[in-house]
C-alpha cells in the first residue's frame, strides 16, 4: 500500500472509530500473537468495534484498500490462529461483549462474540435460570473464538463440542455484508448448513460477531474423583472399560506422572506422582452416587490406591482448577520456558495404542514433555516446555509433533481434536484431507476472493 492510501485508510478509520482505532505500539504488541510459540509481525493498527454495523464498515474499508484483517478474541489459542501478519489490521472483538438475550424456556442464549464462557455462566447464575453453557476448553476463551476454532474441552464427552452447541451465527462476510445463519430452532432442513461452514473456519471466511448457543440444565448433583494408576496403559484401559459399561461421565481426564508432578508443584497439592484420572459425574443424587460406585469398582482393578471422590463444591473446584492450570504447571517445571503444544484425537478403541506409541516416541527424546487429555473422547495433548528462541529444541518438538500426527492418522484419527490448524498444522491438514483441501481452498476463494480474512491461516 502506498503512503497516500495509507493516510486515507487512517483517516477513514479515525472518522469511523475515533480513539477505538489505534497505532499505539504497546497495544499492537499485545494483539500480535496468541498463547503459542508462533511469532508474527506487528499489526499495522488495532480497531475495537462494538456493533455489527461498525464491523461491516471496517471490512468494507479494508476491502477497498486491500488490507488483511486478523480477528482477535482473548488470544488463548495455541496454533497461531490470530498471529498477525505484515500490514494487517487487527480487529479486537473484546468490546462486543454484550449478552443479547437469554431464553430459559428454550434453553438458548444469544451473545456477542467477545463474551467469554465464564461471563455467560456468571450472567446465567445471576438470573437464577439453573442453566449453564457447558462447553469448557479450560481457558476463559471468548465464545467467538471458541466457534472459530471449533473448541471442545473437558466436558465434551458428555455435552459435546461447539459444533453440537451452536444454533446460529451472525457473520460479517469479506465484502462487508451482515448475514445470519441458522436460528433458534433445534433443527432445520432449509438450505446449506452455513452455520457449520463457519464453525472451525478460524476467521478465514468471515468475522463471527454474534452466536446463539444451546444451554444445558445445571445437574442436581455433581461428584468429582481422582484415581492414580501404575501405568498410562492401566489408566487408559480403565477408561475403555468405563465407556463400555455405559457409565455417564461428565468429564474424564488423564494426566501422566510428569504432569501430575507439575500440578502438585504449581497448585501445591499432594496427589500421587503417577498416571492419574480425574473424573466428574453429573445427574441426580442417586445417579451420581451409583455412577461413582460403579466407576470406583472398575477402577479398583488397576489403580494404585483409593478412588478418592467428593461432592464438596470447594474441593471439586480446586481439583478442576488444578487441571485447568496444567499447561502453566508444565511450563513451571522449567522456569522461563515457552510452551509448544500439540493435540490429536483418535477413535476410543485406538486410544491406548496411540498414547503408548506416543509415549515411546517421547522417551527417545531429551526434551521434557508432559501428556494430558480428554480421554473420554480420544483426545490428548503433549506439552513441551522449551527454552525461548532455541531453534534446535523447537525443531525437535515440531518433528515429534509431526510424528504424533502421523501415528494418529494411521489409527483413523485427526491431526487436531480441538486446537485447530492456525499456522502450526497446515501441513498436517494436507496429510489428513488430501485432495479435499482443494475444495476447502475453493470455498475460501469464493467467499474471500481478495484473501483478506485472516490470510496465511489453515492453508499453506
């Protein structure tokens, strides 16, 4: 872009947004990357719209001057999906944080994209609705970002992923049009399912500004439990037996021994340093008690000791906060490190083999690596705490990550269960989908012919 056009675009943004358009370096730096190791260029400017109309006008200005747009939520992603690029405009959606409607009878809510899951659940609690939004990726991510990356998390085994819990969207397309997809009805056979097209698109097809989500009833009773095992294999086989027994598990998480050591040190706990399963059960008091007892009986065959469970809300929240903090706990094992994280997902029947094969691969490396995952749906993660700016360590972590992807794909799995593609897994997408990626590119080109929407992400 020449200097004349650059001055013109600055004037147009300032006229539209005033101080909500900024070229302040500190603000630009804060919006240049996500929680991953991926590095990018500083965005040229950052804008803070607060309405669909403003987002539309911003996109129209960008289209006129051929300026790329990077949508930005809370920056909690780990695959570089919001890392900025040279000359791009970063569009922060954190001012679009209004809860537009809650419909208790229909168990749905419509929110702007900048609302976080905790903000929505806090609002629902204040209303006394006895409802909650159940998709829980751990981080307090924005709902818009969760839609864009097709997030899931700890509760997906029971409540499903974002794909299962979104009814409709408002999207600003690459030409600045404001469109609605889906609606509030629980099903529809009207035309193409555009809602699912935008879910998981990582901002490459349009900017998601409003979301209508399903809400779930709060369970009458909740119980949490912890059980340690002698090996990862014993823990995973216990998961398979629990699934086969038809026990209704709201959450079931696996942390390996090194990750448990990290959790103990970071959260000041005293759990066994051994492969460990975290459980949670939802339902009526009788159903929760029965499920806990059956799970304890099945787990006792392989576990190291007691099946420790509680219905105390404070203890339960402490347990799960430790799980949510596991990424930072892993980094704490190596103070000053940066995290390289990968995730894959495989069919449940292949989970034990995939995890064991991955563990054997990790054992061939000198790099420290922890393993944890949402094993109830076959999804697990590997966290490498790396020395900042150490190219050799980064190259080795990337090489191992690529091999883990190959292992998962050979077992009928996917290169990412919930983190998305971003920058980090573009090659893996090609491996997984082959010629179908050309169809994805064709859709991208049709909807965004100028390649303004989050360019460089998802596709090489």
